[in-house]
C-alpha cells in the first residue's frame, strides 16, 4: 500500500485519488456501522474490478461445515461464519445506455471521506465514458444511530456535457455468498421478493440456524432541487429486485436519489412481524428525512466523542490514527445487547468468521469500561456467563469432568467452532482471560456484587478445568501443563508455556480467595452457588496444591522466565538481523521453519507481565523486555500495544512511540499487508490502551487508581477522559506539567507521579 494514499487529517479518513489497486483496502478502511449492523465501503454503482462486497448484521451466523483433511476426536463440526447479508446499497447508473463502472470509465476528481466526528461516508468523482459523456457523482451514506435498523444513501448525479437520459436502478440483492464459504455454498434461502409503489422488500432466512431478515427500501427523487414523484419499472428475480427510473436531462441538470433501507431480523422481532416492523421503521425514517437523520447522527457521535476522544496536539498522523481506532470500536459494539460481542473484524470483512475470540476479555473490556457506563462492559461479561453451559460441554468433549469449563477459542453461541488442532485443543490460555476480565471489571468499577451474582459460577468452572489440566510431575514434584500453544502461535504443542501456567495458577488463586470472601459476606449467594455447582472441599484443597507447586521454566543465565521448556535450545537471532525480504515470516517462511525459529508472533511471557505487572518489580520487567522484544516480529495485531505499554513503564519512550504508531496505524498503513480482508477491530482497543495505560501510565491494581504520565517528543500535548466508578476525569499532559480535572464534582483520591491526591 502507498503509505501516502490516506491523507493525514485529524477528524477524517480521506483519499483524494482513485487507484484500482487500493479498492479492496479502502472498502475495509472506510467501513461504517452502528453496533447493530455494518458494511464495507463498497461502491453503490456497479464495479467490475476486484471487490469484496460486505453487509453484516450483528448476531446472525451460519455453521459452515468444517473443512479439514484429517478429522480428530473433539473437533467442532462447524466454523461459525458471520453472514454476508442481503445487499441494500446497490444503485445501478446508466448514462445514455452506458453503465457507470469505475473500472471501465475514466475517473477524475475522486474524493472519499469517512467523517469520524459526525459518522458519515462521502464519495465524489467525475466519470467520463468512452463516448465523451461526463457526469459528476456525489454520494453520502450512513447507518443511523437514531434508528439503528436504518441505513440511508443520498446519491447525486449531474450531467456535465450532454443532453440525454440517465437511469437510476436502486436494488436489493439477497443472492450474495460469503467469500469464505468452505464449500462455495449459499447460506441463505429467499422466502419472498415483493414490491409496492416505491417500496421493495426481500425476506430471507439462513440455512440451518434459521435467522430471518427483512430488507426493505424506499426511493425519493429530486430533479434540480424539485421533488418529483415517479414510479419505477420493476424487475423481479429469484433473489433480487430492481427498480429503474429514467430521467431525460440537459447539460447541468442534477438528479438526487435518497435511498432509505430498513433491516429487521428475528433476534429482535417475531418472524411473522418482520415485514410490518420494517415498514414502520422505514416510515419513521422517511418522515424524519435525510437531513434530520443526519443531524441526529452528528448528535449521537458528539455524545460518543465527549467521553471517548483522545486529543493529541502536534502529530496529525497519531491523532488521526487514535480517532480511527476509537471510531471503529464504537461502530462495532455499543453494549446495548448482551447477546452480541466484538468480532476481530467487526463489520469490515469475513476473515476469522466474524466470531468472538479471547481478544474481547484481554483487550477490549478496559476501553468500554472507561469510555462508557459500566453496564456496557458488564454485558460483555454476561455474554460469557450466559454461555457457561456450552463451555462445560466443550470441556466434556475433550474428556474433562465435573463441571470443568473450557471457553471456546472461536464462537458465536458458546460452542467451539475453531478447527485447527493446535489452536482448538491447545490454546487453552484463553480460559484465563475470562477470569481476568471479571477481575479487571470488579477492580475498576468497584461492582463486587457481580462476582456472587454471576462471576463465581464462571470462576469455578474455569478453576475446575485448570485443576484437571495440570499434571503432577513425579520427576519435578511440581505441577506441569503439557501440550499447549501460548499466545505466541509460532510455537505449537509445547510444554509449560509460562503465560499459560501463570494465568492457570492465578485463576485458581483468584477463585479460591473469592470463594472464602463470598462465604463470609454473601452467605445466601454462597449457598446457592454451592448447591448449583456441587463444589467439594477436596477440589478446593487440590487447587491449593496446584497453586503451591506450579512449575515455571526459568533461565538462571539470563534471569528470565522461559517462554516454555526448551526455548533456549533454539538459535536466538534478533529480528533486526533478519533480511527485510524475509518479512513477514508468516508469508515468506514455511510453517516448519517458523516453529523451529525463536521468533515470537506476539507478546507471550510479556503478556503475563503486562497483566500482572504489580506482581513483578521494574528490574524483572526490564530483563524480560530486553530478552523477548528483540525476537518478537509483531505479526499479530495484538502485539505492538502490549510492548508499547511496557516500554512506557520502562521509560523507553522512543520505542513506545514507534510501537504506538505501529498499533495505531496498523490498518491505515497496512503494516501486515492484509487490510483488504478487513480491519483489526479488537486490536484497536490495544491502541487506546497504548495511550491511556502506556503514555498516560494509568494503572488500577488493588482498588487504587494511579497515573504516571509521560509524553513523546513528537507531541506537544495529549489528553483523554475516563469514567472511573461514576467519576469522569480528564487527564492532560504536556512537556511541562500534568493536569487532572474532575468533571463530575464527586471527590476522588488517586496517585499521580507517586503523590497521593484528592481532586
């Protein structure tokens, strides 16, 4: 990707030229959504070049049959795919009988803007056909925050140098297919294709999962600013319906189409009522009108930015990047529905199936806790609580018993649906993130009630898993955890991965301590939990033995914990000594070569030191950072943020800034050469962490709020806000001083640069 193709701008993502090679990347980067649904930035008109069409609806998925060469016991039978939903944005354009297609026309004055401040996508260009006819086009579209089942497009066409005819052909298309379909199947069946006057709708249903969706459109026109009423010619196909409107024009005539679309689905409405509800919502939207809906969109984003914004002065690229990440996080998840979660690609692409990973618990929850009300983060926790039965079922399929729970690596409904054995069976550290998220939530919000009410049942299930998964080594007289993959997925089937062993030990300790506390302070809840889980005293005693005898591989020579047994058998060559032509190694090397190398995909030992920083002194952090960071290739989107935060802790501010830009502009500058597949939504939360916990030095261990801010030399100042236990704080830092302002009026005690303050 040409790194200059995205124009630096504080509040917008802008491209000001048309490059066919960048189309799919731009479709990802300029994506829009509102938490309920979202879409890639596909062109409304036809495009015959390379493109990935994408409309997505939260919570709707298909269980695509697993495709593996060798079936193993315990494999999930399907991989859940977030579905490419019926396309409502399409608008065919014909000018004197020639179709508008930017792959075939001469394109000039191309401009596209994703306005993050107000939440809309705009595109304009001049297209010249091979007969010399030229038109100017401008489209603006958004997915509404005021009515979350509504999307709106305003599409303007101006005749520049000809008299003749322009045809508009807005359509709905349910004949779409996921590009990642394992067997090239359609995942939808179309139930109904109908129209009435200027309205058309398609009702569809997913195969197997039987989610139903109604997609409806209505079209309004103005000619030279005058409203016109015109009925369409209608073409109805098995899976598509097209309205065609013809207009005779003269030079400089301008026609504007406003296309309103409503999308209703059976998670939120009875199946029999979907069309009726879609009509009601569409009527509400058209009565409000395009301009009022757009003003409401602006207001909604204004409220979001009031608490979520991070302001960086003096570094436009850094400012643009952090706002882009915050913008996409808010487009992906609003926290209103505990049935929904945050897919690694959000609504921007199909890779990873769109399902939920451990990224949510490990990286995303702090962002939502700090920038929104605590119920948003609590809904993310309840998502896992509501799937506890499935986690127990997942563990039982692998031979675990007595209520042990293994949360899935990838899921839509709680069932494991990832089918790579080294991940599905071995990357069990994900289980620890479930409990770390509970700890993080309670410690930050002070809402301890969540543990006896919901959290303890999850904690017991996870603790039971670790208690059974650890094995007593007679040789070592210590507990070992064998055959795992840690966060560093460039090592498979290893023994005693430090991070896995450490978080297992911590989970057992965290669960045991809270059991004792609940027994004393929440007697009724304790009795209910004991009755529901049938927890025996002997189990808790076994957990204590595992805690006290957990084994951790260590190098006395280097004074560091080893990533796993035998790590020093590898040849240790720093990344800086790798030829650039061999990077990224996941695209240039064989898997065999990667597994035998020392190179680390993402923070592994350092992930543990980041999570549990308060349990290690600064000297220990420094030794581990200096040992592991030089051999980390950062080929996971989740890696640079952790390293940036630790670099700040160690006063390596230049390194922290370098890694911040890598995490913040990962997609804008396409560091991993894959942005065309979709954005890295969950790692965007890590970008926020890099500023707030990294440069801002915010920590919240042991119910104590701490800030130790530093500032890169490239910035003049920065500021951010957090919501902490009902108090909104603004943190401002420049090169002369730190200023923390309490915007709520309720006094709070905290630590700033080692000094306790009440503000």
